[in-house]
C-alpha cells in the first residue's frame, strides 16, 4: 500500500483522472459561452471544484458553531466569515500540494516550458483556477471586511490560471502553486490567535517560526527567482507563432503584483510574529492590537 501511494506521487502522470466526470447542463449552457478546446476538457471539473469548495464553506458555517459554541460566541462577524474561509483554504492547500507532486517529474512540460500541456497538468491548473475564482467571489462579497488586497490577489491569480489552461505555461503551474506550502501554517496561526487555548504556546512559537521561514524562502526568494526564469522563458519563446503578447503581459504583470503583495504580507506576518513572541516571553498582553493585523 505504501509503495503504491509513493508511486502515485512520484511517477509521471499524463492522463486526467477526472476526465470522465460530467455535470448536467454544462455542455448546453456553459460551453457556448467560450471557444477553447482545452477548456472543454476541464470545464466540468472547474464547476465541480468551485461548488466543492463552496460546499466546504457552507458546511463549516453550519457545523463549526455547533462544534465550538463557546469559542464562536467570542468571534466578530468578520472573524466568523474568516474562520470558514480559512477552513476552505486549509483543505485546498493540502489537496493541491499533494496533487502537484507528479508535475515536477513531467518530461513533457519540462521540455516545453511555455506551450507544453498534459491533461493532468490541465487538471492541476483547473483546480487552482476553481479555488481562486471561488476566493475572488467571496472576497468581492465581503470586500468591506477584508479590503481590496485579497480581492486583487484573487483576481490576479484567477487571470493567471485562466490563461494557464489555454494552455500557456502549464509547466509553471506546480511551481507557483508551491507557494501554497505556507498556507497551512498561516491558517494554524490564525486559528491559534483567534482561539488562544487551542494550541500550547510552544506549538504557536514553532508554527510562527516555520511560517516566516517558508514564506520568505518560498514566496519571496524562490518566487522572485522563478519570476525571472519565467521572464527568460517568455523572451526565448517570443518568436514562436504560439507566443501571445497579451497573455504574457497579464502573467508578468500579475506576477509582479503578487510579488509586491507577498512582501507586504511578509511584513504583516513578521509584525504579528513579533507581537506573539514578545507577549509569550513577557507573559503579558501588551501587543494584542498588533496580533489582530493578520
């Protein structure tokens, strides 16, 4: 069993395991809205993924107050909504981080880093697109609570992965989805701050340290390096007849926006981490206001 699981995540994967899944009415009412043969292969999955993530959100809004009645009474409306968003985020991050592993060994995508496509790579891009479309919708509905930054992140990420399933830079799907490796630690920190008795102090301290390190080295150092690699690949492919200048501008522009947002969010995380550690060492609550900046 263990060897089969290891083989699943380490062997090359070409075929889309969900290609047979279909929803009613999609072919009749959704496909006429666009003209893209590759998207045709994944449109059912896209709708299922969006509905699936929203079902997790709805389930959390129903069951979380029942499971944690006392804790939920202390949360503001914003934090209750944010709790359910973090639940979805946690599930999404874990699922997609495991799912992208085979792409790092994909010879087809490695050979053609800009225009290469495999059905499995298309599925991964669709999974990311489905989540970010859902996130964009939620961020728009609750923009008064969470501000324009999260909405902008959702829009940019959706645009990039929408272009990705055209197909365009499917090779980079796994590379940039790897940013999500910081997400579980970010969610655990959020839960730990909102529910102080949920984790012991040592756990919060270790989690904060891991989060800061991963965020800095993966999202900032590795992210900026891969942005340079992507720009180089675009330059080398610029004479190819399949090269799309508009897609390239959107992707590079969007990537630049996300890189700036990551720097800003790293500053905020470092600020919160300092507040948490300072209060742990002093045994006081002098930095409670700073802890809310998350």
